[in-house]
C-alpha cells in the first residue's frame, strides 16, 4: 500500500497543505518574506515514507527554503496544529515539518536516508 493510499491524500496535496501551514505560520508570527523567501522543495522521510509506520507515527516532511531565518527559529512552525486526517487509519496524523536551508537540503536528505 502506498503512502498516498495510507494517508488518503496525494503527495501534491500534502505538499500544498505544508505550504499553507507555512503561510499561516508566517502570518501568525509576522515572519517577513526576507526571513523565509520561498519553499524550494520537499521530501517525505521517516516511517510513512518507508512504510513501517505505527499508530503513533507522524508524517515527516523535509522542507527546503530560501531566506535568512535560522532553521531553529523555523522549527517553531511545529507549534501549530499541523495535522491531516487519514480515512484509511481513521485518525489525524501530525505533520512534522523539518526545515532546512536550500543549500543544505541534499546533505540533510542524505542524513535522513542513511538513518533509515
């Protein structure tokens, strides 16, 4: 069963949802466009991407961005209630956004892939 089947949303839909979470977060905390100029790319990592999730698993999304904000500050986005409903699992799944500056994206992605 694919991740899309399990979660009940397409990869594109989830990426659009993550972009919406970023927009909401920027608005709520008055984050400037200079701090986070744009989302450059995303990649699913972790247990859902590997297919070995359990009842407590969240959906880990590596999010590349351009901007001046340090990734530690960007991590505050996870203070929002970033969840989607999975009809297949009949529960909400937390989306854990892992921000990384675009120039470091490949290195971080390799770290997560090696860890898996």
